[in-house]
C-alpha cells in the first residue's frame, strides 16, 4: 500500500559523518541484489549503532547496466527497481529518520546513459533533445551523453528531478556526482589542476552548467531548509561552497578528493620510514578557507576491482589467513591493523568539517567490489558485504569495527567536525614522526613511527589543566597491546613548549594515536569555549579562533 510517513525530517547534525552505501551490493549469504527492505532491517541498525549521522545512497536512480555502479542513469524519475518498489525505499528513509539519520541521494546530473530504447538519449528522435549535439554531447571517458545545460527544458527536467526526490521520497540532501565534468568543457579529461585561476575561469568554463548548479542549490535549499548539497569536484573550483549571495555556487560541502590519492601513495610508493608528516598534514589541510570539506581516506572508488582498499593494501593476502585471534598475529597483520586505525582517525580529525566512509571499510572488508559482468561470468561473488566478519569473536575485524564506532562516538561527545572549533597543529616532528593536534578540548597525539615508543614525551598545549585519556588505539578492544593504565592522568606545567604557554609529558606507542581531553573543559561551541579562545588568541569576535 501507499506508505504513510511516521517520522519528521531530522535536524541535520552539524557534525557530518557520512556512511556511503549501495543497497544492491549490501547482501550477505547467497550473493544477489539486495532489497531496500533487507537493507532497512539488517544494515541500517548497524549504521545507527556505529554512530554515523548521514547515509549517502548510491545507485538509486534507475540504471539498466548494474555494473555501472548507478552512474549510467536511464530513468531519472524512477528508483532502481532491482532492489524493490518505491514504497520500500520510503520505508528505508522513514526508518533512517526515526534513528535521527539524514539520507542523501547520490545524484547523477553530470551525464546520462546513451541508451535510446530505455533511456532519455534521442528521446524525441534527434540526438539534441536533452543533450548537446555533435561531439560535445558525448563524454569519451564515461561512454555517456552530456546534458545541454543551456536548454530551458533541460533545466526544468533536472530541477524537477531534485524537487521530485525531496517531495516524494523525503531525501535530506544530494551528493552531486561529476561536478568537475560539468564545470569545464574539457570535462577535466587529461587535465591536472594546479591551482591557477586561469584554469577555473575562461572560455573553457561551462557557464551554463555553472548556472544550473547555482539554480539547483537555490531550489533545494528553498524547498527543504537544511537540505545538504555536496560537490564531487577534483579541480578545486573557488567559491564552490560559498553562498549564492556572495557569488558562490551555494554548495554546503565539497569532497576532499585528493586525500585518498595521498593514502595510496603512502602505502604503495613511499617506504614507511620515509613518510613525511609535513606532507601528510599539508595534504589534509590543503583546502579553501571558509569552504566546508568532507574528508575521507577511501570511498567506493578505492574498493572497486582494479584498485584496493586501505586494509587490503596493508595486509593483502594475509587477510585470508591472519585475521584470527586464535593465533599470534604476523608483523603484516599487526602493522595493518594499527595503521588502518591511525590513518582513518588522522583524516577524520584534521581533514575538514565532515567525514565519509564506504560501506564495510570501517571493519577492513577484505577483497574488492566487482559487479556481475561478462568478464567475471556474471558472478555476484564480489558484489556483496560480509557483515558477519566483525560479529565473530575469533576474528580481528571486530577490533577495526570497534575503533570506528569509538571514533564516531568520541566526535559525538566532543563535536570537532564543525566550523569555528579551536584547532591548532602543535607538532609536526619529522624525526620522531609525531603529529600533535589540538581540536576543541581534545589533544590528538599521532605516532607514525614504525618502532619508536616514547615515554615522557613533552608536548606543548594551549590550555592548562589536567588531561585524561578518552581514546587510545592501543586499547585491547581495538586489537592493541593494552600496555598502559586507562585511568592515567596528565597534568600540564607552566613551561612553554613549541610556541605554547603550557606543556605536559605523554606516552605514545609506535603506529598509534592517543586522544586526551581536558577535564572541566567547556562544551564545544559554547559561550565559555568562545570566551576561553578569545582570552588565548584575542579574537575580537569571541569565536573559537583557528590559528594559522
């Protein structure tokens, strides 16, 4: 029957923690295309338990070719019928709202499938109905059609599509796919952006597409106050996430697409002993001031066949034999589990105002994604998620899952993923391979050294007081060595260090992260926190100042 909505739109959490998911490949057991109802009953509660505040649903718009990952859309006003009927998707979104989780649509308006019989290509006969005519109407890398954003009817079609998903399905926002391809007539093909403004503004800029994106953001924010828009742009287009009234495009967030490339480079090209903390910090903080960013160490792109997840790059074939707790871990497994935790929290703490994780990567899902296709005999074997792995007490996947959950809940307790939170990078020590970061009332101590353990290591800190441990990647529940007393306290001294007025001595194990919080610190974002920051930095506005 017709779905009757039970839950109101949830309030969008300022701390954006996004769980990227594909309903069809979320099944376990008999490999098949999973349904909206199965996802709602079995996967949604997992996401809620982990502590994510948003779900980004991929491959929702109808697409004929399953292996396209939903990016060759054939029917924009229909949902992917493989996974069920429209009412089932509504039940999924309604239950997510009941958990307080917002739901985003992975929106494919950068191109469309070139299918004629079941798509919109040549809808009225000639090739120029919704798309550019001639070569500019074809995307050579994606084997698809390019929309003519200067056409009044195309604008009506695409804008109506956004309104349809807000009004009919109650989506809370959109992740706009392929924004780089839209913004430039060369679609970013064979183009390495280095940051020159002539790369962004010129005759090669598709002004019609730029205007469409502005109209789209204006519409969705008007239809649904609080609606979230996310831009997938690799070029670094300026003002992408500035308000329309300032001449910006109006997006709320942009994806930090350069971070996964650096992660891959660290794990494949640079020996661990040569990792540069300066380079890592530089990558994580390389973003435009005043434009919010959603950071991620890896997404669905890195999980696809032909690429590898961070867990698989770290542990590779030993994941098949070494992830049991019934045997002593090999050096490869020990290193892999440790770095999997450290790198992900490093990205989450320093990469921006939001964090994204792809389904299953939170527990180091083994293997890759390969949709059924002719090349693999139409097999669903690698188009699934093995949810039972972190549920088995004798497997080490539980430790990675527990750490991811701890990260999410720590951020909920001390919400640092938001604008205006005190942030200061205290230490970038190349010799010791240490990064010390202040975020709100928290102090993060990242030790990227492969074997050096530091006792009584002095670090500078802005605020005096007593600090307690609120997270340590070396705790036993996370698969660590569990060497230290969890209740240990650290007290500051009036000894200036590394440009800070106070300092304290801490311990840190190799390939680990220690997170401390100041006892009695005011809540993040509170008036007391702003006043405290003002006293430290002399910020006339009384905001929690982010020093350069």
